[in-house]
């Protein structure tokens, strides 16, 4: 019997046990409020001493790996924000597959039917903040590693499987300091050959091979403050900005359409201005999210925004808050092949390649030269919303496919 047949047989014979272990592990991780926000929003979350507090889930991960007999290393740019890498396999052929899940989550927000940090099962789904993004998939990855060890199949892995629980995915501070995947690559603490990122949803039907650039710009209007009873003595920066916003809604970005990613997008996400109703506002700021496609440069986008401000009478300042490049890889690669062939056998369909506007660890890894794709369980419409859920059977299937894909890629 081949190694892959042994894996499938083991999963079938221990289906209830494996499913329960994934669900139970997800539930205890969901209990921990590892909420990641930018520093300016930290005061809105008094239960946090610092962003993320991923150590709360990190302790659960380390306990699981200890109990499973899986070796691991822990790396952290700062105390309390760890990155834990469990390793399996002989690492004889130099091939390394990274399977990373992130431990931080976005704030729960409003509209939940139940406590978002008390995960519960209903109609075959698991509900709670992080069940899909990304604690459920992380639990699947960890349990997959345990199965390979329990089934006595580690000697068959000639390469190395890296099970990663990472920090700092959900929010980027303006200082640009990264405590997760960026830190690990910057310090050369990991050197994977391939990576599969289970953080896109798509119910395992699609494989993310391209992502738009994730960029944030700030535009500030500069007026003149005055008393609200004599507005003629001031220059209202909010009025000034409102005229720009009207023009921005009609703005067409310059770009060349991309085969996979299509067109860019622009979203005005925040506007702030004024100190009090009886003060003429001296300044106003908007924050814009622009998702770029290949061929769009930072300077070109700045020039387009600056040209837009020049249509309005007044003084404006355009600044870049963050910028990263779009990426796209050739779909004809070993990772895509392994996912498609094994999915066809297990799930009955062959996932198709596509591009997306959201960003995952795949971008950082691909830019660093690591062949990486996004692929995993869950409904992509359930990210960052109230009553977030993931299908439990998909978590089980993903654990099985993690094992099968690992065998194909690592030998």
C-alpha cells in the first residue's frame, strides 16, 4: 500500500477522532482574544496590553506540539508576539513545505448572535471569531502533522513539513515593522521551498496565484482655523476635502489590464476633520486603500492623486502610508499540480487558479522568491464579518489534503 493510501485509510478509520480534535483545538484558540489592530486603535480594546497578544494562542499551539511529540522552534521580534514553527520529516532532499496559519484576528465588531469568542457547532459549521480566519485552518494544519506522526509515516517524508503558527497578519502599523512572516524572512529564520497559505476561503475550489498590491495613501487638506461665528475669517478644510471627494468618486486610475488580476480598485475608507462645531476646521484627512495591478508604480499612483488635488482650489498634501507590490506566478508549478491532483481524488473536483484583491502571506513569500499559493477551507464571504463560520467537514478534508500534498511535494 502506498504512503498516500495509508494516509487516506488512517483518516477514514479515525475520522470522528480527527474531526473532534480539530474542532476542540479551534474552540480553545477562539476563546483567546488575540485581536490585532493598529496602535492608534489600541485604546478601543482595553483587554489588550499590546497589539495581537498572540502568545495566548501560541501557548496552546506549543502545548499541542509538546503533547504530539512534534519538535518546534519559537521566534519573536518582541515578547508576547511569537512565531512557532513545528517541523516534521527527514529534510534529506532539501525540500521544505511551509503551511502557515496566523494566530491574530480582527475585532469582533457588532451583529453577533452569540459571544464571538465562544465557538459553537451548528448545522455542520463551527461559528466564532477566527473559526475561519485563521484558527480553524491552523488547527487543521497542526492535526495533520500529528496524524503523520501517529500513523508512523514520518520516515516517508524525505523533505521537511513546517507547521507554522504566526503573528501579525491582520493589521499593519504605520511604522511598517512586521512581527510575523516579514520578520522571519528578514532575519532569515525560515527558508521554505514552497508554501500553501490557508487564508483565502473559496471552499477549496480556487487556488490563489496572484494578488493585487495593498497600498494605503493619506491626503490632507490644509485650511485656516477660525471661530465658528465668523467663518469668513477662516478657510474650511472640510469643505475643501468634500470637493476633492466628489472628484475622487469619478476618478479612473491609469493601468494596463492584467490577465488574472484585471483592474485596480480605490476605496476611500476614512475621513477625519474638525475639532468642534464652533471652530472652522483647519485641516481634514482622508485615508484611501488602492489595490494595484502589475505595471502600476508607486510614483505613478502618487502623480495621479496629486493631479486630482490640483483640480481643487486649496492646499493638499499626498503621502504614502504603506505600499507593497502586486504579484502573479505561473500556474504551471508543482504546488498547484499537487493541490489539483489530490483534490480531484478526495473532493471530486480540480481547484482552478485565480487572482484576488485581498492579500495573504503568499504575497510576502512570493516576493521573497518562495513559490506560494493561497488555498484552503471556508466561505470567502465569511471573513471579518459577524457570525463568522467554517464548515467542519472542510476542516477535516483540509487536514487530509495537507498530508497528501506534503507527500507529493516533499517526496
